[in-house]
């Protein structure tokens, strides 16, 4: 995700978006130490493809101390000639503009009109310095871009795996494409109804105190290639908004499969890069591809 300009508008708390940007929707609950996957990584190869075809599970924010990345990543990047990301990285500015346009409530409507009175009272009473500039934004925007992150600033978007691969691909003038349109990526958030949007915000507030613990655990699991844990670590579903998490992962995974299959059958060396959460579980990209007869090995 690409942060909006929210200087001076924050209040205490954190956003589950912090983990959304790491795993594209998989929010990690408190868990035991990560188990190693036997020296494996969040990198897979389709072994019955016509040409080298790699699937790389990304962490969207990392620290400088997480580098260098495993050498096998660079090997796979070097072998690839075409790169797919969640959306076309060349359209980052377009994405930000569309997301900002979708952030505002209708004219004359404020967030207090769209959430439970207790939710509004919490937001109002915890606003730093009484600054209420965000009152015309939707609840999911407040969750993602207004709530303070009680995190160390060592985690940076610029150090995320996606950006690392983009730089490598761009240096070789390799074509880069999106698994989904920018409009579809914006709709992950903008498509929430009021109930889903408030549930997203409330879950962000509830899990505020454990945000850095969860982030560090997510990175540890990613480094260990521990997709089994990623699959079992979702936060509890919200009864009032049962489709809240499916819209972030499962629905998108299913929409991506035809794009990925076409790329596999093209015979061109390719790498697909997406949040690591997209590759875990039976409804993950790996499970859906295996169900279609593709043989996949973890590297």
C-alpha cells in the first residue's frame, strides 16, 4: 500500500494494514517460534512448465538488517525475463491517486455518521491534540493511514521484496505486468461496505498493542519459508463481516489463476511476486495451481 499524507492527524493505535502490506491480508496472531522448513524459502518453481517459472512470496516491508536476501532469490530473478506483481509497478502513481479519490466519504458526511457511537467516541477522544482532519475519511482509510504504528522505523517499504525485484528487473529492462488491474487493487479497500470498513478499523485498534510482535513473527516465518504457519495464523473472522478477509486473499487468488496459467503456458521464463499470504492454504495460489495439475517445488 502507498501511505496517504497524514502528518499530524494520528492517534494512538495501529492498523492491521501494517500486516496487510506485509502479507497482503494475512494478519498474524500471537504464535510460537517459527519452525524451519528445512532450509526452504518463500520461493517456488513450477517444475512442469515449459520454461523456468517462479513464484516468490513477498514481505512488503523489511529492515536493512534483513539483507542480503537469499542467493536463490537472485538466481531466480536472473533466470526470469518477465515479471508479474500484484499490480503493474509502473502505475504506482495512478494507484495512489485512485486510492485517495476513494478515501473520502460523500460530501457532507463524516465518519461519525458511518460508525457506531462508541467507535466514534474512541476516535474522537484519542485524536492527538484534538486534530480531527480525518473525519471526512472512510473507516478503512483511518485504519490504514491515520492510526499510529507503534513500530520501529527500521521497517521500510523501500526495503520490501517487491521493490527489490522491481529494481533488479528494471535494471535489465525486463517487462513488468500486473496480476490485476489498478482499479481491482484499489477495490480491495474501496469496495468495503460500511460494516466491513468499521470491522477493519476495530480489528486494527484491538490488535494495536501486539503489532510489532506480529510483524517480527511474520518476517521470521517468511525467512523460514513456513507457509504452514502463515496459513494457520489469520486473525479471528468477524461475524458481521464474513467476507472481510476473503476479499483480500481468496477472491484475488482465484482471479489471478488464469493470468498465471497463461504466463506458465507462454514458455517464457517468468517470476510472479505477491504477498506471501497468497501462497498458503488450499485456496492459496499454490493450492489452486496444484489442483490444476501443476507440479511445484519449494526452493
